[in-house]
């Protein structure tokens, strides 16, 4: 009864109902909510706090920004169903129109960033096989079992989430950079991936409990890591028994300029290095692929946590 009273009390305000409806469409910053609602940020923050206290929303700080997402889905299911049954009111339609403007602003910011940084990205991509081939190989490596609960570690602009979330039950992208997460939100917002979320976190301290993921991906992340073995061990920690870790990175190379120009800490990895880190983390090597076709060779390493693989339980 206490929980029910907290929920009804939190929803007993039109602004908070509007916030819940908007968060059902996408995760938003407090500033973006204020823009859509036409209210001050302090006022919106107060509404958000009440919703969070009732478990209907949750806040995540990323740099100087605070993002708000829906809270406990089980608790929210009847609320969202009730809102859907009422249809789209005139006020809700206006909110959705302003939400479209927020999406457009995000997309414009992302496009500007890519235009400014395209030369650097193209310089690295020109050194190895086309990304389309890498992504096709990754899909093939992961095709032998359901993706289930997916975590993309060092998600950057969210490409792996964009690629794999449609086949996952839930997809979480984490990155330490708030700027990268803003770019990822712009991309994923355009795709409308309801089962995907993004969080700011460190790859050495993932925001998941033990065994909470079925597939983890480190796509062109490990060569930036100061402690690759620790990053692999942390990824293995969050995998359930039978879970899979897929690493896409470079084979050993001598392009020393990538250290200074692009902050690469490691100039690629050997099979022996990766397999050693797998063993230390309790992962069994399951598959290795080599993708040649440029000055840098791309490698895929798949490790599996010892035990039976996760299987999706279908409703009767």
C-alpha cells in the first residue's frame, strides 16, 4: 500500500505525467525535458526527484549533464498501459512535436561533430579492412546463440548497439565520455531502439552485477586500455555462466604514430596475449578470426565463460 500511495502521489501532477510519457519515448536530459515542457530546469528537477523517489524514474549524471530514464519497468508497466489506453491528447501531441525538435538538435550536433572529426576517423579506417566486413564477421561469430542481455563496453557513438540491439532482449552501451554518449543518443534516438540504454561508466567498473549479461563486446576499445587484462576480467565478471565476450581489435603492428596521434596505448595484441587474459578471467577461447586487407590486421577473439550457455525461455 505504501508503494502504491507513493506512485499515485507522484503521478498526481500533469507535468509529471507528461514526463513519464516523454521518458517512455526516449531518455532525456533535464535540460531537454525543460525544453519540451516549457518549464525551468529547477522546476523540472523537482518533478524528476519526486518521480525518482517513487521508483518511476532514475537519474544518471554524465559530466555536467543529468539524464533521466524510466525506472522500474515492472512498476511502470500498468502506468504506461493506462497512458496508452487514454490515447494521444492535444497536449501530448504538442509534447511529441517538441520532442522531435530535441531529436533534430541531437542529430545536428552529432553531424557537426562527425564533420569536424571525419578526417581522423577516415585516416584510421583506411589502414584496415572495411568496417562493413568487420561487422559482418562479428555478426557471424555471434550467430550461434541468442544475444540475450548485451553490454557494449566503450560504446563510443553506439554503433554496436545500433547493430546488435534489434536481436537482443536488452542492450546497454557504456562509455566514460559524456560527449560520446550524447552522440550515441542522437544516433539511437533516430533508430527508436526501445530495448537499448546508455550509461556513463568506466570499463574497469561496469554498472552491472555479477552474471548480469549474456554477451559483452569490446569493439576497438582494448588498444586504448592501460590494463587490457583488467578490462577483460571485468567484462567476464558481468557475464552469466556460458556468456560470451567478443573482442574486435588489431593484431600486433608497428604503427608507432598511432600512440601520439590517436592515443593508442597498445599496438595490437597477439593470440597468446588474449588467450592468457581469457584464462585468467575464467574464459575459454571459443573462436578466432583474422581479417586482413590493409596495413593493420583486424582480429576477432571470442571467449566463453565456463558452463552451459544462456537460453531464452519462451512463453508457453
